[in-house]
């Protein structure tokens, strides 16, 4: 299997008011193509910080994040924007759709930034919304959709540009049970069908039970790294 | 996307557009009033005293005596006729100080020989008549001011004795029947003016064909300077001089400039207050959208693209506000332009004392709307730098978590 992400001695230290806070400490991990990984741990264990570091949203204070042979920590900000746009999909806890755009436009948004053709965007957006079961909501604005539907649009948006991997920060935290299961079904299916690498940070047992790999962080360090045959 | 963002929160956009609009409206009203009042004062000065241009003897302005009266020859008239396209009409005057008497009473007087028709065209002299009639050029009677008539106990048909200094040492003396009485609001005029037909006055001053002031009224006040330059090139500067009203009334010009400076300070205070109003709205708007900005940057929108969206929003809001401000400002100012505000008792009397109608005039000159609109627009654009700067400094992970 191909390694998609590799971290070496990854470290993030924040300057706290009393003493420096070591949010991520000496993390060495590799993520393989097609893996469905859940990063778990108590609040403040460094899950979101770790996701931000491997997603290029934040710069590490030490170590490396190597994606496709590139140490993204060494990239300039403008290069990082392009890198994220090309290689990484994001799903956030609070859906975070663009309120003024329709579901189809939200899904097309990243492809628009990638300067894909209008026809290709249109086709892929419809296809992705169909895959997440929202083919009848193409022209609905976020405020016309339920929380679960908005999160499914967010997943379609993250996957539409065919990124190397998708980072999801507690994507089920705001969903009811039915919507959460629905979303997980969709993501599991896409993970298998499109061989997309998924990395979730989560507290949610329902996510953990679907993941093929569960990494536990405690105080910014990897305390457990378990593989499951699912 | 920027356009849709504007209408996402209509109330927020309405508040922002309103801030810009009110700034533009207030600035337009203020500057329209300043410009209108200046025009009113200038018109008063020009019409009641100097005219737009005056040709005088080269020494008259420094020493305004009858000895420095210029000779108004047919050649001079022909020269002026070559500029007929710029000249509306010409008002000839010969004037000098003298004494006005009746029986035992004597008062100082300004004796002015005029063409009554031209004078009326310039300053409505005829409309000030309260008794009798204005003279024709061939008449031989005097028209005197009401205050002087009262002081000397003169009524229509009485004789007034005038004494003064004639041309080149001649004694000016004459008696004239009072054929008309005019009234002025300014006491200095009402207690001193004696008008004679031009020919009669030239005879009285022993200065036939001479004038102390040759007033030129232009079709377009803006052309006065240009006409002054042209005439200057065609007259002998050793004998003649041309002055614009600004050169003849430097104190008035300085007073206007001082007043304009005060109003400009007021306008800038207004701009600053309005600017802070707009700035407050922009800060609130930014604060509300920080998370959204963090997300947009996270998923791949570049800072420059996001900054461009913010700038487009600011530009569109500013343009809408300025356009609305110009329309509303124009409607308000146009109403006051057509129906000038009548000034109340005390301030109205002050205006009347200076021979100015007691109305607050407004101007609808296009440049007022243009400059105020542009100033407010650029202030709004300047404020628009704040969101752009904020976008470039935004910590996207922190913003996305808000």
C-alpha cells in the first residue's frame, strides 16, 4: 500500500500564559492509501492540532509532515494554499458550508478554485450530491437543509475534487444518531469505492467502530495505534 | 459571491449603505449651502457694487477722485464691442463725494451719475423707488435716497443743492429738482445716495465723456478672468486698468476664504464622524464573518481572492450608498434651491444690512455632488482596507474555530 502521509518527530508547542503548551509531541505516524483512521483521545489531547498540522492549516514547531514526497512544513503560505486545494479535503464539525451558495455551488466551489471546466464541475457536483443522497437538493441553500444534509453536502464538497485524503474534525458531533449513521455509511462506502483515505478526529464511538485504524492521543503523544479488519 | 453576500444579511447591508448615504447627504447639503451662500454674497457684491469687471483710470483704484476719471471714447467702446460674445452689458458710472444741501441743512453725499436703465438691470435700482420716477438719459432731475431726503426734509419737486470737487480743480456745483426717492436697507447708502442722469453728472463734475467706473457684466461669471486678460492686452496700461471683482474687493475674498476654510473643517469633522460610523459597521461585519473567512481559507480560497471579495463588497456598498446619497441629497438641495430658506428676524436683518436678501441659498452645481460623492466614496474605500488587512493577517485555524 502506498503511504499518503508521513509525520516525523512532529511537534507543536504553543506559548501558554504560564508555561509553553506541548499540543503535539514527537508524533511519528504513517497513513496508507485507502485507510479509514480515527484519531481519538480526551479533549485537549491534541487531535484537532494534529489534523491542522497534517492538513497544512497550521505550521509545526518541529518535525516534518511529508505528503507525496513534499514536506509541507517547508512550504510558503501561498504554496500551502495550492497544496491544500489540490490534495486535501476538509470536513468540519459545524458543516461550514458557504451560506450564499446552493448545495451544487458549494460542492463545485473547490473545483472552481481549481479552475476546472464548468461542465466538469457541474457533472461532478451532481454525481457527488447523488452519492450522498441529495440529488433532489441541488439548488437548496444551506439554510434550507437539515444539519445532517448540510454535513453530507460538506462531505460531497470535500470529495468532489478527488483529494489524496480527507480530514474530518468531529464530523458527527452535531448530528443526531440517524444522520450520523447515514453520514458514516456514505463515507465508508466512498472510502471503499473511491479508495479515499479518511482521517477523522472524533469522540464518537459510532465512528470508532467503523474505522480500520484507531490512533489514541494523550497529551499530544500517540499512546495507542490499533488496526482492525473491517 | 460578493453580490450574494451583500444581500445575505439585508439589514447589515442596509445599515452600511445608509451610513455611506447619510455621510454623502450631509456633506452635499453642507457644501451646497456653503457654495450657495458664497454665490449669493458674490452676486450681492457684484450686482450692488463692483460688477464682474471694471475698467478704471490707472490711478483711480489707489486714489478714487474725479481727477482720475477715464475718458470713454468711441474707440474704447469699439474695442469692447469686439468682446460682445462675452459681455452681457456695460454699466457706466461717474461718482464722487460731495455735499447735499437744502436751506440750512447740509449732509455728505455720494453723487453718482448713472444710466438708470443699465443700473436697474444690474442692481434693481428702479425697484427701490418709493416715490416719483427714475430718470431717462435726457432728464435733468435727481433721484435721492430716502434717508437723505428725510434728513434734509426734501420731498418730490423740492430742489437739492449739490457741491463737490470737479475735474482738475473745477468746482462742482448745481441745483437739481428731486424727481424720485429710493430706499436702501443699508444705512450708509440710504443716508447718502444722490443719483443723477449720466450726462447731468458729467456736466456737474465738469468731466464730459468721462467715467470713474466702467462696469462690465459678463454672460458667464466664470469668463470674467479671461475677459479681463483680453481687455488688459488691448488697453494702454499707463492710462487704464482692468480689475475683477476679487481684485476690487480683496477683503471680501479673504472673508470668503476664511469662511470656506471653517466649513471645510466642519465637512472633515462630518467625514470623520461618518467614517467612524461606516467603520463600526465594517468591524461588526468582519467579526460576524471571521469563522466563515477561516473556513474559506481552510478549504482553499486564497487570501488575495478573499480580500478581493471583501473589497468588492465594500466598493458595491459604497457605490450604492453614494448613489443613494447623491439622489437624496439632490432632492433635498434642489427643493431648497427652488425654495430658499427664509432667515429669521435677527440674522435676516444682518443680511439686509449688507444688502443681501435674507434667504439661505443652496447651490446645485454638479461639482458639489461629484466631489462630495467622490470624497465619501474614497473614505468608504479607505475603510475597506480594514477587512482586506484583516484577511491577510487572519489566523485561519483560530478563525475557523470561532
